[in-house]
C-alpha cells in the first residue's frame, strides 16, 4: 500500500450518495486532490475542519500506513462532536482494528460497505482487502451498517 495512491473517480462518486457536497479533501496533495477548487494543503490534522469545509462535508482517504488511520479517525470524531463537521472516510473494512472499533462504537458514524474491491489510482493491482466508507456525523446516532 502506498500513501500516495489516489481515490478512483467511481469511488468518489459513490461517496456522493452519502454526502452530496464535499468542500475539503483532508488527505490529499496538489497532485491527487479530488476537489479542484481546494487551495489548502498540508497537515490537515492541525487544521480546523469547520473553517475549511464551510459547513459542507469533508472527504478523507487517509494514508493507510501504520498509525495514520487512527490519527485521522481521532480528528474526525473530534470534529463531529465539537464542531458538528460531517465527513466521509474511505478505509479498509476491518472490524478487528482498534481504530475501526473506536469509530463504530462512538455512535457518531455509520458504516457503508462496498460490494467490490478497489484499484486505487497509481496501484498496479486491486487492493487485497474490502473497503468501506465511514460517515461521521454531528449527532450521536448509535451507528448503522449498510451496503452501498
């Protein structure tokens, strides 16, 4: 897995079924950003997401290298609880991972399972694990699991 691999267009379009408008891509650089109008790049873990999303949703395909997903999950939970920021994450579907359990048990998200494997932009092959969207929301909704 390479932290620079990009989100395929069809996956990003599918995410729009969960949130119709994204105003900030939280884990991109200038080359792989999915939002053409985005001007803010750098360490989004240090940025107030409400200030850069203008009340719209945040998109995040976090770096999958060790420890990074957890940092982004913590940020999404903080932003949902404290600032009412909605966000949609693309992550591997792994209910055994501590970050996954933390997100789901928080009650501030829903899980949307994808029904096929993803070939990320820049990858030679399809990612070997299933993926899902985690939809963080501004209210405690007790969580749900769905297919999209």
